[in-house]
C-alpha cells in the first residue's frame, strides 16, 4: 500500500504491507533506529515520535494511516554538534543510563513542553484557569507514558526542567 509522508524533512513514497506499523517502517525499512521498540504494546513510550507535532507511540499506529503526515524522530530533532535544547539537557544532567528509553523520552518531552506552553492541563494541575507551572510533579505526570527501566527519573525530570527554563 502506497504511503507518501515526510520524515525528518525528507519526503518518502513507501509501498509496504498495510499491516506495517510506523515503528517498523522507521526501524526496519528506513533504518531510522533511534526510535526504540520496548514493548510493542503502547506501554513503555520508547517508540515515541512526533506526528504533526504531537507525540504518538509509533508501535500503535500503522504507516498507511499517515499519508500526507509529517513525522519527526529523534534523528530529526538534532545531531551531535547541533543538538536540541532537550538533547543537550539530557547530556548535561545525565538523564539516562542505558539510553534505551532516551529517544522516546526526548521526543515525548519535546511535545510535552509545547503542550504546556499552549496551556494544556495535566491530571495534577491544580488551577485549570492559570498557566501550569512545570513543577517536578507536573513534569512527572506529563511524562508518565515514558518508562525508564534504569529508573533515571530524577535526572530526566531535572533535564526537562532545565530545558524548559532555557538554562541549557
Ligand atoms: Fe511502543 Fe513500547 S514500543 S510503547
Ligand atoms: Fe535505561 Fe531509561 S536509561 S531504560
């Protein structure tokens, strides 16, 4: 089934089995292996990518559903020597151990900061009429779809807060 879409700013015209997930298309067919397969069940967030600017679990959506869409993966957010603020903050704050969850954490955090900037509340937001402050509790709640088996959570939260404050 033909699917035309943009991935990290490059246009692709893919003709794959309609059962192919977006994650398998990225990893196996395009060799964009930054996005990780942790559970393949929508449980861990390791496969998180940006779909038209919103975070999505790439293991839970089929490639053929994304004709005309724009996908950004961790490879599209930055690269050595030209990292995004979040990527730099994860390095400077030691926001990982094995690194397996890290691409998903950074993609998810990228969209999460935009959601917060647009005033989206979370489950722990107290005042729905005020701009949400990115406290540690807010960041943890908003990032709760991304698991880290190494439990690097304190440093992940600190890295995200640092990027949010623009102090990287
Ligand atoms: Fe997609 Fe775990 S691999 S959520
Ligand atoms: Fe190892 Fe998160 S750094 S799973």
